[in-house]
C-alpha cells in the first residue's frame, strides 16, 4: 500500500533549500543592508581621538601641533567633515593651494601636510581601509631656511645694552645670555633646572629632547645671572616656573611666548637685522664656535646632539652675508689698484 506523500511539507522544505542555496536569508539580507548604510569613518573624529590620545600620553606639544593642523584643515573644509576613504590627491592638492593663498611658507604647508598624512596613514592601517595615497603629489619635505648668523659683536651689544634693573626686558636679555653661556642650552631645559642640579660648580641636567645627560661648568657670568634673578624660596634655578607644582608645562609655554616677545623688543632697540628668539642663542653659539675654528665634533658634543649631522645642519644654514663678504674680499684682491 502506498503511503500518502505530504506535499505541503515537501514544498516547504524545497522552498527552504532553494532559499538557502540561491540567496541570502532575511537575517543575512538585513546585515548586508546595515553594512551598506554604515557611514564612512570620519576624518575629523579620528584626528580628534588621536589628539586626545597624545594628551593622555603627556605629549602636549605634539597634541598642539595636531590641533593646529586640524584647525587649518577645518577652515579649508569650511567645517564640513569628510570620510577618510573620500580623501584623494585632488582634495589634498586643493588644500595645498588653499594654504598657499593664506601666505604661509612652504615649510609651514609641509608641516601641516606631514601631520595630516600621519593621521591618514594611522587610520588606513588601523581601520583596514584602502590607501589612496592622497599625499603623493604635494610637498611634504623641508626647504633650507636661511638664518642670519649672530656674531660675537651682536652678543656684545646685548651684554652692554642698558636696561632698567628688575625689568622684564632685563630678565629677557639675561635669560637669552644664560642660554648662550650654557653652550646654546634649549629654553625648556633651562626652565626646569633646579638649584640642586649645581654641584661643585658643575651644572648637570638631562636634555628634554634626547634624554642625554650634559655637564656644564658654571662660569662667573652664568653665576651672576643666577644670583641676580633666582628666587630664594623656589626650588628652580631661574624664575620661569614661578608656581612650583601648578600646571608647570603651561607656565613654561607662557614664559616662552612672553620671553620671545620681549626679545623682539630688544632686537628693535639694538637695530640689527636679526630676529631674536630663544632658539637664536643656540644657533649663535654654534656659528660663533665654528668661526673660532672649534672642531665640529666638539661643537656637536657641546650642544648635546646625537649626531654630527645634526650639528652640520646648524652650521650649513649660516648667513649668506658671510659668504658674500668672503667673495667681496676675493674680488677686491683681484681688482685692487
């Protein structure tokens, strides 16, 4: 006897098999739709998270640079965000043109480009996105910046400049000279020096930039500046961090800005064609040392450079006027009557 066939169940089973074999299930279809609707990763948001991470790592200076670059890119985009995968070389070329129209230097443009490229690369690698290499056609190098050499005569003018005692300009001048006398010490290193760093007439400190230990004999001129300006109640050697233990990094940054403003005023008083900043003291020491025929490896060691190559960069950027003077001497010797 033949058993009846359940045509309803067979049809349902066949339909299920056909659905499984020939197309996605309703659940899979919904997932695919959700994936298609998922927005692109936001570049602004990704960069803001990168900045927050830098702050957590106490890399405040780098975080400020990233913030500045993001602000510039926002201006270009008129505060309209963009997906990371939508960034291409045409957009970045337009951004480069925008920066040029604002009048900033090629090196400043490159500075912003390198930061954006670093964030873009991190996003591509971290989020497994397609790298469209959007920065391949824009300038991301550096142009050699011509620096005017500060001569011994210029430093002597600073030393002899009459300034009111206990005035901000006197402090600015003396801090500049302290950096110079300290073999071109970086201002951030000087700002955080403590009185206990001097033992037996030797100043010992670790460079913030490289972590390298340096030892400097405290000269009579350095001691005179210390004695004139030190706060007897402060653990710090110089009056830069005036509220120990209270947001010291911000105190340093504020002091640096104010110091450079005062140095600009002093440069105007001397009436010399040199922009005076804390960095100039370091460059001045290197170039004057070279003019005294001090070997480059000694200059490199004095500055605390990790490599002689870095020192050479300092010295290669010496003022073209020095070369022009040398050329004039040769010409005059040839054409003298």
